C-alpha cells in the first residue's frame, strides 16, 4: 500500500514548455485534488475531481488542466509554463461524503517545479 | 467565505517543553471539520489531528491535543514534551462537511531547540 505517489519529484522547465504531473493513489478514493504551495500563502486548490471522468476548478485553476481517466490517477497539465507557476505541487485523495465517511485527505510527497 | 488564520508565522520551543500553536477560522456553518497538518522538511503533508465541530470533547493524539472553542472559532494545537522531530511547518485547515474542499491557513513554522 503505497498511498499517494507523485511523479516526478522535481522538474525544471523553460517558459512556454509543457509538462504533465502524475498522481496515483491505491486506496480506492473517490476524490482527488491538486494543490500548489507557495511561501506565505499556504496551500491553494488548483483543480479537484469527485470521481472518474469528472473534474472541477478550485481556487487557482488558470494555466492548468487536469484529467481523471482512471479512478486511481489524476493528471495535472501545464500547457505553456510560466515563471509564476514555479511552486511545489501536492496531490491528495480522500473518500467522498456520499460514501458515508468524511475522511481526511491523504497527501503525496510533492513535486517541486521550477520554471525559468 | 470561509477563512483560516494562523497569526504566528514562526514559533520556537525548547526540547521537552510544551508549545501551543494558534488558529482561528471564520465560517457560518454549524457542522464542519478542523485539522492540523504537519509538513516536515521532506514536504509531505501529514495529518496530526482532526476535530469534528459537533463534538465538544477536544481531540487528542498522543502528545498532540487541541483546544477547540467553537463559539470563539478558535482551534489551537498543543504539543507536549516537544521533540526534535516535531520541527516542521504546521497548517491549520477547515473543511465544510457537505463539500470536500479543504481551506488551509498560511502555516506556522515550529523550531525545536535542543
């Protein structure tokens, strides 16, 4: 049981390049989330998904896209990276309220992204 | 809109002593969840403790306990017998029951002095 894993751990991009961050969870969680963490601002929700095939915008969705083709995976894409997207990205997962358990979120180890 | 405030950007504590981290939040809901997360230098977010708003009893987890004051919308974390491994960033977080969006505070950086 690996919990929540993220790939890659660290990446450097040039402005304008694209990339995809992969999040995988093996706990059969319905909900998955992508956050970014910046100094002094805590964690901010980018996008989230309440089930396979569904996604929704969070607090700071601009410049990012996501996909949830499989229940266990949640992908975060940057189509044209900008220096403002330099951050640490966290993925998390949880059960849903509908399943009768208001579970807490389980976080991955984070991906550090530097955009030059 | 719900907000979470942590007024102490940095705190320090002597090893084996007790420290309290403050958190206040703003909500119009009567039922919700509150959390404290720890983020060590490894960066992974680790759940420390959770509190359901409908429970009057304060949650405890070993050396960690909370002081939940619902009327005052205050949720402080007390760490007893502080250890070097407790040094980390601590985030207070709020989650409305019927939604699953967690709102995080800005964090408090805790240093433990040997």
